[in-house]
């Protein structure tokens, strides 16, 4: 067993997507592995990935696209576990404005769509291209302070749909009492979501600490997935202001747990394991944009070396949380 204090750089302030990590600490899973984990609130995935790559935090939570973006700057982030197998990006609409439930990308023909961030715009553009409808959709550029602006455009009827992350539509529905629909991009585009990231130097010098951190984190995901109420209780204890938005925060986590975390490999082989093809697909998508500042090598930013598949929780994760181990059709790549 290791005995270490480590900093865990979050991608953002505490929210439902982060519930498993807070539950892992609350239930002593990190302590059981000899770890004292200090959470650091974040300023976005690129910042988190950079902190880990520069050794300013032993671990970080960051999106896969941010990991590749940081690599393109000449840094060397290392993703040691894929915690959500699908991107959280989603296109959302109001039913009364769109005219029907949004269930298929083909329904976006002739629509105007406002994206909230560069990365989600890139994924939307790829989805539209894959569907063969990119010439029939007006995908707007990204404005400053986009999160609220795209919501206002949708509320005012200036656009037919907006792009953000899963649950953005649900949040607007709860706030404005208008039925919303969401089209998860990860259901159609086979790219990764959130990663646990460190630096190659730390992983080489402290391999047992990395393995211990991943085992404890997998236990946190198992506990949260099987008891979401408990996970949100712990989150609210950390940040009491979340109590008034508890249904939204719970929806965020439950969406991540049911819709985002599983890939075929997760179901058949265990928690956290990377699939190089999904990294390659994301790398190809990003290479065709101006998001990257230099060359990238998707095969160099991830490793399965530190995932202890002999551990019961990791190796039998899908079965333990009641997820079918039978594979399902993966999104097109």
C-alpha cells in the first residue's frame, strides 16, 4: 500500500459529473489505498490537463480533446484511465420551437445551430459531415460568453438548436417549463469524454500511487452508480449551494453513469480501459481544425499500464453495477 498526499485537479467547480470522486473520498476508498487526496477546483479541462502535464498536480480530470490540445502545445499529458467512454457533447432543442422530438441527426437539415464552445462545435461539425448534411445546416461560429448567449438565442427562437453538454436541455426545461430534447453526440460519434490524467514522470516514479488512485476511483464510480442519491448527498455537503439544483446535479451524474461511461471494452474487460481507435478518431477530427497548435500523437497520450484488471471492482465493473456485459453497436467512426 502506498502512503502519499496527492492533489487532484478538477476540471471545474464541484458538480454532478464529479460526484464519484467526492463519494470515493467520503467513504474512505482513497484512504484505504494509503492516499490523502486533496481536491482542487478547476478552470476548464485544458487548464486541468496542463496542470497534470506540468507536474503541478499529481492527477487531473480533463476531457480527451483537451488532452490532445495540450499535447499539441508541446506538453506531455498522460491519460491513465478513461472514465467516460463517450463525449458529453449534445445538441438540444425546445419541442415547441423545433416542432417534434429531436431523436436523429437527419432532423437537423435546414436548421440553424448555435454552439457554446469550440470543442463542441468541432464535434457537431464532424457529426453533420458524417451524416452527409453539413451543407444543409447553418452551424454558427462561437461567440464570447457563449454559454448564456446560445441559451438566449434558443429561448428567443433565433436558432433552432444549441450545442452544449448533456443535461443543458434538461436545465432549461426545469427553469422555463418548456419541454426540451437532447441529441447526445456520443451516441453517433465514437470519441472519448473525460480522462484521469497525470504526467509520464509521475507515473514512472510512483506507479503504485497511480494504481492505488485508480482502484479507489473505480470504487467511487461503482458506489455512485449503484447509489446516486448517496453520491449527490456527499456533493451537496461539499457545496451547499447545489441543494437548490439537486435534481439537475443528480441528472448530470445519472446521465454520465448510464449513457456516457460505458464502451464495449468497459463492459467486456473492465473499468477505465482505453481503446486506441477512439483516440485515433478524436485525433483525426481535431487535426482538421484550428484547435491544435502543433502535431499530435493520439497513441502517446494514453496507457492501460496502471489499470489493475485483477482488481474485482475494475475487472468485473459492468457486472457489479448491473450493466450488461454484452456488447452493443458502437457509434460510427
